[in-house]
C-alpha cells in the first residue's frame, strides 16, 4: 500500500482565512482586480497561497471571503466562509465583530472585554497582511455566516464570548486530530474562572455531569467546566491557579478511570473502568459482576444501601488519586451520578458547593 495514502492533510485556521480575506478586500479597495489567490505569512515565517472565494467593491469599502479548509481535522468550522469587510478610517487598524463572530464579555482571556473575539496571533497575521499593501488606517469587520449557531456547540458561551465564533490559530495551520484547540479552550476556561474570582470550580466530563451539577449544587454560569477526557491536563493546569477547592462530578463509568491511573479517559487511550469497579464490588460487597456489561449495569443491580456504599467507595478512590496529582493545598471533593443525574456516592467536603 502507498504510504502517502495514510498521510493526513493539514488545513488552515480561521485566523489564516481572515488574514487572506482582509488582504484581498484591501487589494480591490485600492483599485486592483479581484485576486484569485493571495499570499499570507504564517507566524513561523512560511508564506502560503490562499484561494479567494470572492472580492468585490462595496458602497463604503470592499469585502472578500475565504472558505475554510480544515484538512483532515474534524473541525466544527470546516467549510465555513470567513468574510472581511474593509473601509478606510483614521488611525491604525481596528477590528469589528460582524455577524457570526463573537465579542468578549468577560475578563481572563487574551482579548479585552468588549473586543471582537479575534485572538492575538490572528490579529498580528491580519495586520501584517494588510500592511503589505497599505499604511492607511483600515477598519476591518470580520463575519462568519452561521457562526452564531455553530458557536453554541463550542466553549465560547462558557468563556463569555457572545454572538458567534472566535477567530483562532497559533500557527496558521490546522493539524489533524490535534487536541491543542480543546486544551486551549479548557485553559481559557480556567483563566476566566480565576479572573472572575471563582474559587471553587466544578469539573465534569460532559453534559450528564453539567446537568447534575446545576441540579444538585449552587452554581454560577462559568463555574462548571466540561473537561471531556483531559483530566490530567486540567488538574495540572488548575494546580498553579490557586483555586480553594475543586469538585469532580460525573458518572463512575468515566471517572473511575482516574482512580485506576488513567488521566486521559478517552476510550481509545484508557482501560475500561468496568474491571476496576467489578473488583471493588467483589472485594467489598462479596458479589460477582465480572460479566456485567457496564458500570451503570452494576449499580442498577444493587440494592440502595450497597449502591451507596459502592458509590462512596469509588468516589473515595477517585478523590485520593486527584489529591495525589493536584496536591494537598487544594480541597478536593468527588460526587458520582448515574445516567439520570441521581447521586450515587461522594467523598470529601462538598459544603462550598451546596445549595
């Protein structure tokens, strides 16, 4: 088999798209013909050619658009159109958020409150691209049709970015199946918590944990962070930020992996929690669940008193592992819930989060 068939194709970031669109728009605003492609410089110095979907003169300026190609990365923004409308203005280069591009509303991020959600590296790329053509003052309005709806499926609402997507990218390229974007969003979530004075965050794997946290505990909007599978990374990032306490909340089928030493809980990169839980049941309850299909199935087969005993036992093991990794300077509590969000067990002091 040809080895080239297994090579994944890189893509470009929304930041690169925005830089190309802004440059193409300025080119036609200066009286040039609509370009089919423009060259932009990536942060590391490499120059690449980007196809231009359209570039036209408008009544008060000019607009150009670029279709994002994320390569072989399963990116939510793959195929979106990034538009840049440019017009002359006094001063330097300024940015505005058009339809589908978010605005920052909370502190703690790399972009100031009230500014369009255009991250620093893309801003630099855009300015550099425009300055290759003109030294005049330019107002750049970036938009992404459909971006407001897509943003609801991202971390932006939790980070206080309202109205649409962010213009992102640190290298200018999208590398397939990288977890870098997820980790960046998670780290930003911690930064927002720290900047807004929240001392007791709640970390959950996903929606089940989030719903349970809001159902059972006193929670403000930003306090709950969906960690997905990045538990080791998030605890390591949380440790130096000085949080007073952390509540780990979720289903034992996922979180029991932490007690077993798996800090990346993705199913392809960690062991099943089932043998670990079945062994605890055998050792502490004297029952054999070695053939049980799921952790949820084990719990549903137990009477309430044994269910609570097992839940507390697993929660205690998880808490010990988290404390060992995070350090004893931070209070740690663990709450386990079933698929319906009902509490199965807990360990540690949960008073800071109680209703």
